[in-house]
């Protein structure tokens, strides 16, 4: 990282610098603590959260999912103690596994504000290290699409099985074919409900207006690869576009992601959503549960992946037609799950 241009974190309408820290792993211990310097964030105005005046001073409540408590506590409680000492506050945290609010109390309003700001920075930093739990998706597992996908798989294995790395284990489960719009880290029922509520508001605010309240008819045709060299491919995907040539699907996808990013439920990754349906992925070679070790933030098992040579597949199936499908709902899908149809379990949908 360029120390003169540190990454910026946006929290509650404010922008904070994230300074370089050294992380060290401690076996069987909580993760190393992270804390801003004594002078950072102190005595600044508070308009992003509520600080209440009490008989004994001031207090502020923070809604925090229980899996993140440990990052506020730190190794052997060091982070919590340091925050309390440097801000002259008391920080009350619910018991592990119990959902509730972290309560910050102190005699000085500025100290409570400083502690709250530092906790927000901590939570934002460590939330980004969590593997995603849910994603917004369009299901592409209609019977006709599944049938064509299985034909694609059979022909690829028949014609390209001798190409380096190509095997049956690379292919997507046909019941789970989908378009991913964006990924989310939802760590408790309250956050899941918040995402479901936002999805419904999106339907009312703009989705129905764009779609006219009707399903979107799309064509799934042609294949493309993610990386720069088709001879070293990790992900091969089917291309998706509106049958009428319009950009309504792209508009729905982009505006959904924009709204979820603005709410803080999703991180912005790209300027536009890349509409694609994964059909082959080298992550599928190993047990899917091992994908839990991968995160969107860099702790990747990329070195364990064995790429495949996709050159012949791209030439032979460049225009393969998987079929047409009507998209009538966006789903909040749960990762590593299945419903009765074999698709991902749905926490909510519009």
C-alpha cells in the first residue's frame, strides 16, 4: 500500500483513512486487535449516529452482529481495554452468540463519539474479511436451460476431454445455474431482514417501472472466459442478453447493486454488473465446502486451483445456444444451501 495514499473507508457519510497495520496470526487466539491512534477521530461532530445524554454522562448504542464481537474485544480483551482507556469510556458487549447492542458510556460526549467512530472503523475493516453469506441472483435453472446445459457438458467432454485440465468436475450443478448480481455479508437475522425489506423497496421504487411489471425475456447464448489467457482458464461463463436488444436487465442489475451499496449491505466492486452465468469453474474440482476458505478480500486459495485450457471449448462452442428464459424474480440466495428444487435456499425475493 502507498503510505501517502492510504485506502479510504466511508462510514455514515464520513470518510476515514485506513492506516497500514501489521497482522499476526495467533493460534487458538482471537485475531490481532486493530485500533486507530490516540489522536484519530477524536472530538469530531457526531451526525451519523445518536449520542444520548444520561444522568451519568453520555451513551451510544451500536447494533453489531454477534460474530463480530470478538473483533471489538480483541486478543485477551486488549482491543476493548485500549478503546476504553484511550477514550475514557466503558464499553458493554453482549455475551458471545447473544444478539444485542454494544453500549458505549462515558462522562464526556467527545469520548463516546471517539469510541463509537473507532468501533465503526474496526467493524468495517473486519466485515470486509468475512466470506460472503448471501447473494442477489436470477435463477437460470428452468428445465429447458438445464437440458441444454447438460448437452453442452456432454459435448465438451466428448470433444475436449483431452485438453489440459478439462474434466466433468468443472461443471456447474445444473439446478444451481444463475446470474449473480452482487454478494453480501449478512451475519444475523436482523441483517437478512434488512436486505429483504430493501429488496421490496427496490421493486416499488424502480424495478416495476423498468420492467413494466412483466418478466424479462433473455437469451443465454455463447461462452466467454474471465481471465486474459484462454489457455489458462479458471472460469467459463455463458453470456446473457435481453431478447429485445434493450438494456433493461442491465439497468435492473446496476440499480439494485447501487441501492444495496448505498445502504451499506454490499461493497462496490465494479462500475457495472457483469451479467454472466458460470458454467465451468476450477473451484468446483474440490469439495464445495472448501470454498468457505475463500473470501472476496484476498484470502484466496487461488494457488490450489488447477486451471484448464479453454481454447478449443471457446472455438467450438462460441455460439452455443442454451435457450431463452423469462426472469420474473430477483432472489436473496443463501450460499452453501439448497431448496427442494436443488437451487439455493431463498431468504427473500421480489
